[in-house]
C-alpha cells in the first residue's frame, strides 16, 4: 500500500502515527497501524490534524456504543451479517466510488440492537475500505426503503447511520442517472446480480489471510477494537443515542436525512442520495493487486444515494418521529444480557431453518393490563369541570386523577434519578405494548387510499364516523383517518387526525362541520425540509375562498405571532346556507429535527389556544347544548400521532396539575394510546413531556430555578 503514496503523503502517515501513538498507552501504541493511518488521512485529504480528530471521534463512538469486540462468528453479529440487510455491491459508480446497500425492509428493530447492526456495518465497511481505490474514490451509501413499512423503521438507528451523510432524495427510476445500470441491483432498475454471501465470505477470508500474514498488512484486525480491548473497557461505556463517527462518514459536512424525522409526506419518495467518501468494497473474487486506480483525492464527505419507497397507493411508510405505529426502536436495555441474546438467537435460528437467510422476525409482545374503555358522549371539553352540569361528562374520560401521580417536586427527583436512559426505557416499555383494539375499518381496500401513511390507522372503537353521504352508496363514505381522544376528565376532548390529503380535504371539512369544531391546531408546516407533510387544505391568503365538497372556506384574517399563525376562517355550508367561524392555529416553531430544547414556545401556544377556545365556546351562547367545555379540538401533524400526541399529553398533564397538583405522564401516554394508537412516536417526544411539565411548574412558581438545571438532564447523551 505504501508504494501508492506520494512522498508528502508518506510523511503525513508518519506524522499521524507519531501523534496518535503518543496519545496511547505504551502497551497499546503499536496497535495503530499504517493502513489505519492511510484510511483516516485519505478521508481528510491528508490533513493530519483533521484525520486525527476523525480517528478519535470514531474511537470514542466505538466506546460509547460498546463496540469493542467485532467477531463475525459470534452472535448476534453473525446473524446480522447473514441477514443481508447491509452489503457492499460488486460494482462502482462512474467515478469509481464503491456502492454499499442498506435494505430497510430486512431490518426488524424488535429483535436486534443498535450495537449489533452497527457492528455489522462497521465490520463490512472496514473490510471494504481495504481497497485503495475506494479510499481514494469514496463510497456511495444507498439506503433502500423499497417495499419497507414502519415496522422496519428504526428512528434512532436511521439517525446514527444517515445523519452524518450529505443527503438528497431520488426516485427509483432516477437512480440510473447517478449510478451506472451495470452496477445497480435488478430490483433498483439495474442489471447487476450480486451475492451477499460471497461478499461476506470474502470479508472472512480477508480476515483469515490477515491473521496469517504480516502485521503491517493486517488492518483487518480492527486496530480500534484492539485499542479498546487494551483499555479493558466493557459495555458499561455504552451511551444511548450517540452518533457514530465512522471514518466512512464526514462529521464536518453532515446534513440530516429528511426521511428520519418527523411527519413525512404521503407521496412515494425515494431516499437519500449520499456520497460517503471512504469505505469501499473488495468485489468478491477480486484481488488487492488489481485495485491500483488512484482516482482523485476525494474523500468520505459523502452523500448517500437512497432508493425509493415503492408504495403503490401513495400511502408511504416513511420514517419520521411523527411516524406510524410500527416504527419500532431498537431495544437498548440489557444489550449484553445473555438471556436476551439467547432468546434472540432462538428466534433467529428458527427462521433461518425455514428460509435460509431471513429478515429478522418480530417478537410477540404481551398485551398491557386492561385499560378503561372510552364510552364517551359525542362532544366534550378537555378541561376540568366547573359545575355540576359539566361533572356529568367527567366519568367518560380515561384520564382521571389516580394515586400514581407525582407532585412537581417528586417529578423533578424522578427525572434526576432515572435520567435520560431511564426515561427512554420507560418509553420502550410503553412502545412494546400492542394496540388495544383492531384496525379493520382503516384496512378496508376502499379506505386505504384515504390514509396518508399505510401503517397509521385508526382503532375501530375510537374512530370518528362521518355521516353517510346520501348520494353515495359506498358504506365507507363515513371514513376519515381521525380518532376521538379524551382529555383530562373530558371524553372526546380532541380529534387527533392526520394531515389532510388533497383527496380528503372535503372529508376533513365535513368532519369539522359535523363535530361543530371551533379550533384546529396544526403542529407541522405544510412543507418541511422540502417534503410535503400536509396538504394545503385551507386558504393561505387573507380574503381567499376555496371550495371543498359542499363547503366554502374563506380566510378572513391572519394574525402572525412569533411561534404560530392564527387564521380566522369562515366555513360556509352550501347545502344548508349556514356559516361558522373557525380558528386555525399553525405552530411553526417545532424544529426540523427532534424536539424543542425549551418548552416555552409550546406552553405559550397552548395558553393562547385555551383562551381562544374559551371565548369561542362563550360565543356559541345557547346554540351549544353540549358540555360547557365545548366541541372537540382538532389536533393534527402529519401522521397525527407524534407532535399531536405530544401536544395532547401536555394539555392533559398540565390540566391535571392545575386541578389536583399531580401528574402521571406514563399513564397518560398509555391511556392515550388506547384511543389513538402509537401516540407519542419517539422517546425524545416522551422525554420532552417530562421537561415541559417541569418548565411549566417553574414558570408558574411551583418550582424555583435552583431546584432544577438543564445540566442534570444531560447525564446520559442521546
């Protein structure tokens, strides 16, 4: 390998080795080899200081993830390698970059761990990058979402793998514009046939040859793993949510993978195009000597080409925090548990016997304890009763004060004690509970086109039923992807729904009319990061009128606030000649990625909604004969479970806090999920609910700033 380097590059290698080895302990300094130095230097155009930073970041990530030993013969790594979910293809792109393929539909988060998946990826990329051509020309990482569903999506793993890549999105037929047809697999429109088993065998053979060969040429030994073992580290160093900085990835030019966050668009999209400079492939059967191409000095500053989701009905299962039901997260707890590994291996073994190299199976999950059913009156209010008349409606809600609630001081101590890791595990326990009902109506063929996401469905027992259209014999004309949800001491306080599709605009306004809705709360923008999250179902400009079905919608006035917009809409029923006023709130301060660092804007937003709801109900006067709280509030994001669930959880918990001085976030979310399945889609949304309640208590004088600090929340990194 040294012959391929210029004199200046060789000097850089020597400087890299000298500096890195000086930072290591005497007994481990020799473990950093020349091939390792070359890999990291090529990733940074032989800038020694930047290459050292990359090496240290990569090593630290291995420590945080507990990836110390990488033995392809041990479980669960062996099963991950054989699953075929990640492989390196034999072809290259037109510029010589190697091609790596991650097939999302083969990933089953419930029966594997981030550690195992990352081990498999690192192992293969380390083998791939032994090719000097790949070190020079880089690697394209294809994240293939074709035919996958939310059950295959793992939000945190997606972040870890793709957040560091330069990302763009392409459709399936556009891949040939970026990669030669001869290098693309057949299912992505190419002509290449590849054998994952042959590739893995070449990796294993390369390792065996390295073990028997000269130490100067055996970077297949995984020098970083050897270093970590020399430190006597163990899995106690793992950290939840840390983002790997592999030499195959450029931390300096990371852009987020749009498909990994928040509510996604219903239209079939194809994914990430990214060029990761660095790891490449030894095509099965090729020899090191054949790989002499120098190429140009490009590196792992990469983007990653990703393939499309082929969901023919336009109901795309897209990976976002606000994503649907089975967007399962990899199980983090007890990753090193022998019992857990044994159970996982038993499942894998059984399926391997049936199918050879199968996708990883999903484990059967126990049903949660019986929860109170929601037998609610048709309309009611989210807030606590103010008189005897209103108290008649409180028994219908699943959200009632209970003995398990905590005061705000107890909540603070609880979060301090549990830390992020503990709250994450608490969410994991909730997430693993199966749905508390069936989705039969949402699954009807005639209704599937009305679902924004193919896997975000309504529970039959809580779905909103539209009045049958008299001129339509289709019995499914009463369907809309929307669910009644109880508030604190209030049945049917909210209607949680998806962002309307153009084909469901008329249904949406029909629901608003029939349920006498006064307030609409929208927590996603129409377009985020270049992706459509929700249809433009209301007139955007003042004075503009649009017709949807037999409703005319006019935007009479817009008020712009720092964190949200309030549009005053006039809804006119052309059949009856009636007209109503609707307040449409658009919250614009939710960040593109993750959750807000502070709940301040969300708390202000909620207070404004409460005041407006109160005045709107009063304006109804004697025409409203339901409970004093008024009609349900429509709340939606893109899928109607992530940000929607977060907003409703906060409203319920803060209402209970004001009423009885205690909250129970855990039970609130569990009960909410019995009505809108999979509400609160990610652990950071769940954690945000805890911090938001605490911030609310501080703002209202229930806690002093001295009793709480952000630093205490950051004990466990994400």
